[in-house]
C-alpha cells in the first residue's frame, strides 16, 4: 500500500499539522461514498436550475413574456438575455464569492447556496415581465455558481486521489439525473396550464424545493477534515477523518520544527501565503492560466448544446413540442454517460480524458449541424452529450486537484468563473451566429472552441493522476 504524506502548515497556529492519506488502489469507504452521494443530491437542484436555461424559454414564449425573434436585453433575443442573466450571476457567484468556502467552510457555504437559489427561483416563478425574470435569474445564478465550486472542492477533499476520478464521475451521474427530470417536466407542463397557473411557473417552483433538502443534508454531511486542519480545529478533523478512513490513523499533530516543507503536486514547494495573488505565482501560475483557457472555451461547447438544443432543433424546422420531445430523449443520456467512464476514470491521465472528449465533441457537433432526419439528429445528440459529459467530469476533477486546501475554493472558483463569463458572451454570439449562418455557424464556433481546449490542455496542462495535490 502506497502511503503519501501531505503536510499543511498554518502560520498563525502554534502547531503544524500533517495529514497522512493512503492513496491506494482500494475503493473509498462506504461512508465516503455516502458523502459523495449526498453532496451530489444537493447538486441535483443546481443542475435542474441550470437546465431551465434551455427548457423554460418555450413556456415563457407561450405565456407572452418572451417573444420569439424579438429584441431583448442589449438588443438580442429574450432567450439570449435569459441565458446571459443566468451566467452573469454564475460568474459573480464563482469569482466573487468562491473564496467564502475557504473562509467559512465547505459545509456552511454549501447549505447557504442551496437556500439562496431556492428562494430566488421561487421569486422568479412569480414574475410577469422579461426584465423581472432576468433580474431574479441573475440572483439565482449567484447561488448556483457558489454551490458548484463548493461541491468540487468538497469532493476533492473527502475521497482519496486514487478514486477521485470515479467519485467525480458518480457525482456527475447523480447530479445529471436532474436534466431528464427538468426536460420531461418541461415537455409535460409547458404546453398547458395547471390549476390556472402557467406550466413554466410549476417547472420553476419545483426547482425551489431544494431548500427542504438542504436541512437534511446539513445534518448528514460533516465539514471537510482538511479545511478543519487549516483552521486549527484538530479534534474535529480527527473525528471526521476517522469516519472517512477509520484504518488510516490519518491525522498527526506535530511541532513546527519537526515538519517538513509543504509539498504540492509534482513535488513542488507550496508557499506559506494563501492570498488570492498566490494563484499567479509559482507553482500555480501555469496551472491557473491553463485552467482559465480551458474554462473559457469548454463552456462554449458544453453550454452551446445544453442551453440551445431546443432552439437549434426549432431552427431546423421542428415544432416546439417535437423539439422538447427530442430534447428529453437526448437528456436521458446525461446521468448515464458518466458511468461509461467509471472503469477508466482513474487509469488514464486526467488531461488526456479532457483532450479526447473535446476532440469528439468538436467532430460530432459539426455533424449535428447538418440537415438530417429525426433518428440521425437524436443519435448525434446522444453521442455529443456523452462527449460533453466525459469532458465535464474530467475537467471538474482536474481543476480541483491542481490547488491545495488553503486556496482550493478560491482557485477553482476563480478559474471556473471564466466559463460563466464565457457563456454570457457566447449566448449573444450564438444567437447572432444562428440568425446569420444557421446551426452550422453555431457548431463551427463550438468546434473551434473545442480545438483550442485540445491544444491548450494537451500541450501545456500539467499531469495530475499520480501527483495530485491532496493536502
């Protein structure tokens, strides 16, 4: 059994703490997998809310709040304005508030974010104007952006590096169950009123019940033991670690003079500072720049499909009802596709997962943009969805492994926020490309974005599978 000792030293603590973890090939304990499942359950409500970015628009058009082809915010369509408001909020939540999880703890911020976006989603469901919906959607996006950063950080600190790829794949599988639920409910409810209330309002209100689940999760999920160590709460950290890895004897408190220098991935020394500026100093500068480029361009591919699939189908001549039906069929693949990669998730270097997935997404997207029959479009949509989800779970694990505990949440939040900002810009750009060049123009743009991901990560991305930062 290979033993990796990682040490984390807090300058304001009279003692240094070393965390000994076993990075063996064995599976994590059942308790650790339970925590992954509970965090993923909380994440379901976030993914459900994100899925509404694409599925809610036809219902809003039916209610006369959005108008097909009309000019919305900044002179573009209501659909583009709605997506932009969502991802502008996600950007603020990820970049501006991600560091809160480093300061106040993973558990506290996870629960707060769930309550926040549940309340604002309820508020959005009561609106009667496009401006009101976009405003409430912006505030919903802040809570959503904060939660996803926290989940990635949490999981990276709760499971051993040897099974972290599988943990993120299972996390994606559980979270993505929300997409077929959201699309099915949209298909079922958007074309009709229920009890005199427009169907889109019911679909939105269902996303607000996450507040009820938050209380249960709060009682079941402990704080990250690594974060507790950073805050000098040694006894609490020991108690949590004992439940996660009961046979590891994982936490040892040492005197400072007995502690060896901190080490990060690839054996590099970790500086003692933990300020935001540390993300732009060695050994993190190259990692940060690679992850910024990755997040900017992968978002164009992933959310170009997720947010625009019904609209792209409508542009190819399908009715609103048929486009929602096909979107639902394709969405069934979302929770299943990450399971395809569980056997190889931790056997192949993480960066090559990203490169291969982005390559397949680029090629499949170009095929999807060409006129074809219903069966061919659904098949290509399914294959493209599998590629996108392969890319998603791989890069979520990848970026969480590139930063240590002391800056993990702010690092992940900062680089991830660029995917949100990118989606705001690409929402308007895709609307423009679709109007002028049709689906081929949209997927040509997506293919170029994925090509940039392939080159950047393939040539400059550091390796992580055997040297992941675990402290």
